[in-house]
C-alpha cells in the first residue's frame, strides 16, 4: 500500500523517504524529544537508522511513516506513523510521533491525528486504532485521552528502554464504531 499525503488547513503529512528525512534532522536532535521512547534519534547516524527501520517496516507493509508539516508556520516539525499494521484484523497503531518542542501545545497534533484517524477508519476501513504510551509520559497520555481514546490497560514491564529501565506501557484504543461520535464531538470545533 502506498503511503498517502494527508492534508487539512493546518497540517500536511507527507510520506517519509530516505530522500526527505533530513528536513527534520534538526528537530530530531532536540534534547529529550523522545525521552519515553526505546529509540535513539539524537545523532545523525542513529536518526538515519531510525528512518531506515521505519522504511523497512513500510516495505514490509507494517508501517506508513510521515513527515509532519505545519502549514501555519510553513515548517517541517517532526514525524509520525501508522505502525504494527495488521491488515487481516484491520488494527493499526498510531505512534512514533514526535514534534519539535516549540510546536507542542499549538493544536497541530490534534489536527494531524484527525487526518490519520479519518484515513484509517474512512478510507482503509479499519476496525480499531491503538496507541501505546509509556506509563510515565503524562503529556502524551493526556493528549490521547483528549482525542477520545479509551484506556484499555497496562502492559507491565514490557519494553526495554535505552538506559536499561523496563517501562510499562499504557494501551488506549478507538473503535471504528466510536469514530462518528468522536469526529462530531472532539474534532467538530
């Protein structure tokens, strides 16, 4: 499946490629940008490896990675992806999302998530969307809750972090049947 370009008045999600990833290299280098992730994007070498892993998952039809473009500031500000795509069961995750610190809290995340959720349910006709977030990451947990996602539980000590810490992961979900209500209440404004 080809990764589409998704766009509204505020956000534009462009397929991530080996040719364009350097547009967000300066964002990837920000300190503590992905402190709750088991990934390392802090150097040009580790960032390129991160992109190559995302593109391999895309090739294997398990991911659709995007660059995030903020139309308000006319700037590339980060990346996100659909991942762990299960085409048979019609379940996918949205994650691996990071946005430059100066663009956080501006409404951009909500607008790009709308594009992704709408595409997943209305175009791909998937049945479920999942988010998995480090239990300690209160900012991301609140953001996902504001999108109307339901807390489904905690996977205890399930992910090894770079510093050797074993994190517990909070699982959230949105069902296709819940999307029309969420679309009208959370995203109508």
